[in-house]
C-alpha cells in the first residue's frame, strides 16, 4: 500500500514538473534546460530506466534514426572540417546533448501509454500565465509601463510590446505556443453548455488575437490565425464560431491592404506594412533563388578588403530588400554544398559565405532549410516521416473514435502548434535551439500518441 502511494505521488510530481514548462519559458533557457534535466533524471528513476514506449514502434525507430544521424553527420563534419574544427567539435558534443529531446518525447509517450499523464496541470499553468501576459501587454500598450514596472523600449514606441519579458521581444511567440490552452480550457469546466463553449471560445480567441497583435510579433500573429483556420476545417461543431471569426479577419485584412494600412494605429502601420511588402517580395522572389536567376546572384565572396571591387562587380545586379530573403538565399547556397548528407549541427554559420544577396546569420530562420543544411535530404526525409506518422496517428484518433467535443479538444492546442510548426514558409528561430526543440518534441509526443489504446479514457479530465 505504501509503495502504491509513493508511486502515485511520484507520478503527480512528474505531472507538476511538466506543468512548469510555461513558467520556465518565461524564466529563460537555463530554467528550461534545468527543468528538462530534472524531468529526465526523475523519470529514469521512477521508470527504472525503461522509458522507451512500446506503442508506435515505427515512429520510435524513425526518431532514433533522426537523432542518431544528426550525431553521426556532425561527427563526420568535425573529422573532415576544413575550417573552424573546434566549433564542429563543440557542435558534436551539442548533438549528443540534443538527445535530451528524444528522452522527453519518450517520457511523455510512456506517461500516455501507462495512463499517468494529467493534462489539467499543464492547461492551468499555460492558461493562467498566458492570461496574465495578455493583460500585461494591454496595460503596457495603454500606460507605457506594464504591471511589473517594465517600460516599452524607447526605440519601439507604439510598435512592439514585450510585457514582463522586458527587452526580449518574444511575448507574441509565447502566446502563440501557450494561449490555446486558455482558449480550450472549457474542456476542464464541468457542466458547461454548448452555448457557453461558443461564448468562451469567441471571447478568449479575440482577447489573445488582440494581445498578440499588440506584441508586434507578426509571424506569431499569422500562425495564430492560421491555426484557427485549420481548426475550423477539422472541427465542425465549433464552426458556428470559428468561421465567422475567419470571415471577419479576412474582410478586415482586405480593408487594411486596401487603405494602405492607414487604419492601423500608430507605429503598427509601418510594422504591418513592412511585413506585408517583405512577405510579398519573399513569395515573388523565392522562385528566382531556387532557379538561380542571374540578375539576383553573383559568385564573388564578399571581403572587407575587396569592398570596392565587390561593389563594382555587382553594380548591375538587383538587391533584395528583405533581409529574410537574403538569409533564405544564404540557406539554399549553403545547403548546395552538401545536399544529400548535410553539414552537421549548427553548420550554417560556419559554412556560409557572404555573397551578393547572401546574408549569413546565426541560423537560417526556417525549420526546413535549417534541417536541410544540418542533415541534408536524408535528414529532411526522416524529419518529414516523423511529422507524417505523428499526424496520421492524430487524425486516426480525431476522426475515427466516437468522442465528444470536449474529449477531442483536449489535444487540439498541441496539434495546432505542431501543424503550424510544419508550415514550410514560416520565419522561425533555430529549430535545434532549446527554446524551439523542447516544446516541439513535448507537443509532438501528445500528437503522435493520440491513437494510443484507451487514450482519452485514461486522461484525468
């Protein structure tokens, strides 16, 4: 009896640890990594080292292949490095440490398989912190200072707001990842009626739409709207609310473009206008990068000592206006150096050469190009296989079982973020970073194991 009680306490503690991730994302990478380490060590202890799930074996094999291949290709990149071998060696050790995300995936999957996962803790944590951040952003937008005394950065007046994140302009990205747990929190409200669900969904969606807009983070705003569009397609019982919202957003967006963004308040006008113009350029010019249109390309590598010569050689070329387009061009050029196998973890900055319309940033600002650069076509095939197998499992669960609305919507927040992460043309941070990989593989575990036996019945709703 005592042993059973201790095991129940251990499982409850593990669920509480998982629910601390929304808070850890506020505190920063150190808190995220520390929390991940505690969860992995504690899980290895309570599961006696046996953390590999017994279900979805094909997905498990592909995941192990992807992580193993990343380590292997990074090691070979170090062995044959022609420049900065010390950085390749450092990246090799990082590729081994990257296995922590595979462990997190396995741990969450095993908790689902054994019926140990209690999502209510995570929902409460994410929903509460998202709501506080949303209110904080509204206060900062109206008063110039937030609830915790953080002032809006002077150079971003009336254009971007960060709330309690201070100088880090990531409030919109945080809300995009965690606000859906507030929107779908009705799953945990007992005796709620259909009309109350509609009202709850509408009010919370509008609230977070406004707060993400106030943050000034434009890509999270696009992904947030895209996610609701996807939800309206797969969930017919809430289309009475989601489709009118989408129609209104489309009409409002058309009005903004038609009036040349003049109806937007203050600095938001320039910000959204710039985003629209640069996005249009990226869409129109991406094909010129892929097809190597010579008017936008030149093979001469830029050097400070040959600046005048470089300018003379490229004077008849057309320069991209968008910095992101130059980074995309840099990604494609770098990937071409090793198309099949890739250059190893974090190899973009090392292998990239500055050229005309080629800007070598710390990372490629796109998940797919980042994976292509680091692991080549082989790695991308493995990554896409992971995504397809996971989504297949989710859709089998969502459409094949006789579930009520609340049961289906428990997993929707995880699915909406994951499906948005797989958008091929989205601008993003480094996929292999702590900030992105941690939440990606935890959410992916929920999506991938949706079809586990008695999945919803095992949940403590």
